[in-house]
């Protein structure tokens, strides 16, 4: 069966947990979330296209505007949920368009800090109403309590999906030993 009955909770037993429910009776949540993600990206890109931006560019500008200090490529990659090499190329393209500025870091000139330019602030401000309208469309039919509950559930699922080794063993650079 592809779509099963909705999960119900018995008032006397409290809410069911994932361990107590046969999740196979429902449409695969990972498929529904992937489909939703694709739909959101299309919706937002359509809204932002007239302003010369894509969702990932708009999100990167948003991160820089709300940051108290410049961000590194690695930080921006994590905040925008893209690969570092993709983030690096995206930042290069945005810098060429004048939306962001890059400056070599004093501690290590191989790395750059990224800040939003005046043109980037203007593009973000000009496109923010279109992004807000797209979000309103996305959440149409949901009340504030529904949205808050959805966001809480997504936060729990996001925490559950974190790679366990990443939490226990953060990336460490291997030390090279010179042969002698």
C-alpha cells in the first residue's frame, strides 16, 4: 500500500512514536520531503528569477546580511546546505556580479572571508517581497500553530538525521609525519 491511514493517537495512551507505528504503511517520508524540497526550490527560483537571483544566491545574501561579521566559504556552504566546492564557485560568480566581496584572511591567505556588497544588499532587499510572497503561497492554508508545529517536527527530524560520526568525531586534519 502506498498511502495508509493517518497516524492517530489514543487520548489515553499519549502520542505514538515512530517506534510504535508501522511507517511502511505511509508514503515514504524521505520521498515526500525530497519532492517538497524540489517544489520549494522551483517556487522560490520562479519568484526570485525576475530579480536576477536563484534561491541559493538569495539565501547566501541573507546569511551575510544577518551575520555580525564576514563569513568563510565553509560557513556559507553549511548555512546554505551546499558542498564547499559549489559554494566557492557560487561565491566567485556572485563576486564577479558585484553582489559579494572576497578578502584573503590575514591568518591564512589561502582562505577568504566573504561580505555582502551594497549591490548585494540592494538585490536582497528588492527581492525579499517576492520571497515572502512565495513563502505565503507555500504555507497557504496553514495556521500559525500548524506552521510552528511543522517547524518543530522538522527540527527534530533534522537532528535525528545528523550523521552520528559527525557528532562524535569532528573532522580532524591528519598530521603528516616526515620520513627520515
